[in-house]
């Protein structure tokens, strides 16, 4: 990139819109005003810092969560320009911070790759912050300007000298805009880790001043990756057993589109593709993922064909079989990405398919020729996958045929509701027959159905697919819910057209065993019925933990804090006529209690299961449910304080 051409003058900033629009309709600019939107503000700032890294200027990004939940982002990039903007008669810094879309991004001369999904710029963050301060180190000097709700509260000031370059932005999200103002360390850390893999060589650090560590310092985490996507794949596969010695790694560039791919085969049965466009997770895939799949299909089919490896098979090998137990990360950098789909999480640029397919195909073909041992191992696994899929399909068809024969096809264990309108119908998946019985008595039968599940359902993370369809509990789940898995062009798709309930509520004991069962059920939904999670149909019931009694007054508490508060309101712990009953399980409640605390829509608390971060849940699921013990132990140790210790 020629220095002159990319050099940015205060004048190429184009003024487009005012910031009032952002405050009036924040959702249009940052998606939402819940915690998701709150975290989005951070990424809007960080995107700019990453651009500085991609342009070859920044090596470090530091983020600090302050005690009051304000955030500071520090980078050592070029620093926001501070010269006079001739047309606007203002400092460029002020223009960048107060004019929507003035970040230079809409100027074709300034190449911009990171961001892109919302990509609304740092001025949006300013508009939605009750306070913001920008500090710029540039040309030997330090400049600062402060703002409130996007408006400058003073001039751009020169406040000192500096031998460094860079930008420091501190902002406090506005309580008038956001529903929640509390930042989550793990959410920020997970994304920073991801960014470190996606941008190798970039140092990222997160510090949380709200929490002190044992040494009296603050809780912090550092992220840095030398190997980029190769290390990303190893990280997400930490709990799986690899099939080949090192990940296959692809880089390429064609027509300004950069391609980077890493792939690893493991002994599991699931396919995991993580895809990114300009560092943004494309959950719904798109043209880059199609290109990747196309290459895997083409190259493996040809290799197997040329070597007569499929000659004994009596059925067709499908694309899915080539990708069973394959974890891959596909990352592309596209100058002008077009995002499609419901959540704009799908890349639409047609030209990218061919570019990715060519880059991956070339490397993969070489790899197969040069690594005969690994190739043999992969092909053996593909044959196994095809055979298993064939068996699974038969098992599935058997189950479905049986249902036709038995009339309604509904499982005997299901106590169905009378309503046939899925929109108002709920099904409670209840741990054990006894709690199931109580729930059946307590429910409102017009719209609530009960399906008791035997204690520990099958761990699908470890089971072969056909075993899953032969499992009684899982068969019951499919038929009760009215969903089925069908083959479409050799791929499995979940058909939810006949879904019978729009609320599927997992109801388990509030103890360690109960949470284990919840995890098992969620693992099943995650692997085999993901659309139900994605479309918001899955919920977890929250039974109370305590009943506090004083005379005839009875109050339920859902946690320790509530329990204490209730006791204080009743006159304090010294009044000892106060008794606390700890509910160990649903079975300890009678039908009325279960209804009024956990099932009655007016009173109950339901937690909706969302795929906030599908990648992170996937990693945690495979860690908690998979084969490898050390990562699981480490996870449990670091998260032990959150675990429910049952006493
Ligand atoms: C406008 C132009 C240039 C850089 C930036 C903005 C910039 C913004 C942020 C926000 C956080 N960190 C940042 N770093 C840079 C280009 C500067 C040049 O050409 O010298």
C-alpha cells in the first residue's frame, strides 16, 4: 500500500448525518439497547483499532472495564487525525467523533476491512454515551476532547507532548439509552480471544477494575496468537482427539479478497465450521462457506475415486460425510462485503465462492498427495461416516414408520394439552416420573403438556447417531415435539413445520444433578435441533430454592440474596419464628406449589435459551460432554465458584 495514497488528510472525511438520529433510533445503528447492544459499543471502537493493525500501524490494543462500567480502549495506531477540516472549520478529531459515518470508512481511498456488519463508527458510540473522552497521541503531541451524549463539552485541547502514536477512548454508556449498563468480562474476553486468532501478531489485553485478584492487582487476561487460525482450530478442538498431526492450513489472495482457512479432523461425529468475514462471525455461513465445502467435496471425491477407495460401498458418499469430525475456520477479508439473511449473518458476494474454492482446493489436493498416511485415515473416517449415516437413516425411518402404524404416534408417557395451537402450547420436559406426576397434577391442561424424561438422558456428544434414534427418551422427544430430521440433497435438515409447542421448557431440580441433566438435554437440542434454540423455542424453568415461613406467611426465594431480604422484611434473623425450607428437588413441592412457583405464567421465571455465542457454547459443550478430561477439569476449576454446591 503506498503511503501517499493511503495518507489521510482531514479533508477526506465526509459529513453525512447528525447524531440525533442515533439517539432517537439506537436499535437501527447498534442492533439493540440490551446487553448485546451495550457490548456492541465496545466492538465499534475496537474495530477502528483493528483497522489500524490491519493497515500495519497498531500492535497493541488494551481494554479496561472501570469500576463504574465505563470502558477505555487504548491502541498504538496512527491516532485520529487532529488537523483542521477545511470545509467544516473544525478539528478532524471533532468531526470523526461527532459526525455519523465520518470515520473515513465511506471514503473509497481509505481501505477498510474490519467491521462491516454494523460498522457505524465511533461517533455512534459517542452519541450513545453520557460521557466520552478521546485522547490522541500524534505528531509529538497529546490532544484531548470531551463529549456528553455526542456533543463536545469543550474544544480540542493540546495537553502535552508524546513520543508515541495512538488513540485512547474512554466512554460511559448512557443510562437513558441502555437497559443494562453492566459489562460482562467473559463476553469481552471471548471476543478478544477470537480477535487474537483472527489477527495474528496483535496483542490484546483486558483488565477488569471491578475485581481484584489475590495479589491485589486487577483481574486481567492477555490474548496473542502467533499461528492465527491454526491455533484457533486447536483451541476449539481442545477437548477432541485429533485425527491428523497438524491442521491443514490455507492462505490465498485473489482480486483483493484474502482467504485464510485452517482445518482439522477429529474423532468426533460433528461438523464445526466457524466462518468470518472481516473479523465478523457469519453464523449463517454464505458464499465463503459454500466455496470451502465445494472444495472439500470435489478434492476428496476425486482423490477417493482416483484411488478406488469407494469401490466397495453400496451407497453414495455425501458432502456431509466428508465433513464429519471436521473442525474448520474459514476467514475472508472482503473490501465491500454484502450481508444477507435474517440476522445479516450470511455473506452474499458471489465472487467469493470461486475464490475460496480455488484456494482451498489447491492446497487440499497437494496435501492429500503429500500425506498418504493422513489421507488414508481421513478417507477411512469418511467411509465410516457414510456407513453410520446410512444406518442412522434406516433407524430414523423405522421410528417414523412405527409412528404411522400406532395412529396418533404420540408417546404413551406424554400428557398432552388440549389446545392444538402451537403458538399457545407449552411442553414441560421433566426430570423423572415422580416430578412428572406432580407437574401433571399442577399444570393447566388446556395449554401445558408434560413429558417426563428418565433421569440421565443419552449423552449425544459421545453416542453414534443411529443409537440416538433408537433411544427411547429421544424418540419420545421427536414424536412429542412433532419434528423430524429429513434428508435434503444428502444433508440432514430439521423439519419444524409441525412443531406442536412454541414453548419447550426444561424443568429440572435446582441442584448439581439437575444442572447436569439440563446440560445433557441442551446438548441434544444443540446438536440435533439447533433451529429450535435459534428461533427461541427453548426455555429453562427456574424452581425456587427456598420457602421462608413465618406463621401463615409464606414467601419463596430464588436465591440467597432474596432469602436474606425476605427474612429482613419479616423482622430479621433474630425473630427465629422464621423458618427456611430449602427445596432440594421438584419432588419436595406439591402440585399447587409447583404450579404457583414454576409453571404459572403469571408468577414463574423462565430463562430463554439463546445462542448468544454459538461458538463458545459449542466449545463448552464438547468440553463438558466430550472425551478429554484435563480441559474439563480446568474448566470446572476456574468456574468452580459459580457451581451450585449442594449442602
Ligand atoms: C480516521 C482516520 C484515520 C484513523 C482513524 C480515524 C482512527 C480512529 C480510531 C478510533 C480508535 N482508534 C483509532 N485509530 C485511528 C487514519 C489516520 C491517518 O491516515 O493518519
